[in-house]
């Protein structure tokens, strides 16, 4: 898992997911629980394969979730999504 210095405990991960969800809800962005997890892992710079393994889903499912995220976040394609991820990484999620 790239750029992950120490694995978060399940409690820490749950807290960070709640924080991320609150952040997004304040901006009127509603995500499904799986989309939220994909976004959380993407912010941590995990690869699609890492995300798929963590969520026990296919690589195609992760890509579908990312495409849905691009639409729901209102960013300009994959480049806009990457910029969003970089900005979110500064929140230390």
C-alpha cells in the first residue's frame, strides 16, 4: 500500500470515514458507502488493485466507483479527480 506509513486501526479508519463524509455532506455531496471508501483509499494514494483487494470487489467495480465519484464531485475528468485527491490529502485523512 503506497504512501501508508502505518495501517489505521478499524476504529481510526471509521473515524476518518465519518470525517470525510461530514466534509462532503457540508458541500452537498452525497456518496454511497462504497464510493466513500473508494474515495478514502484513493486519497491515501492506493492503487485500484489495492482498493479492490481491500473492499473485496473487482477492479472494474473500483473503476466504476471512481467514474461515479468524478461525476458526483463535479470535477473535470481524471485530471480533476487527481487534483481533488491531492487537495484532500492535505486534510490528513
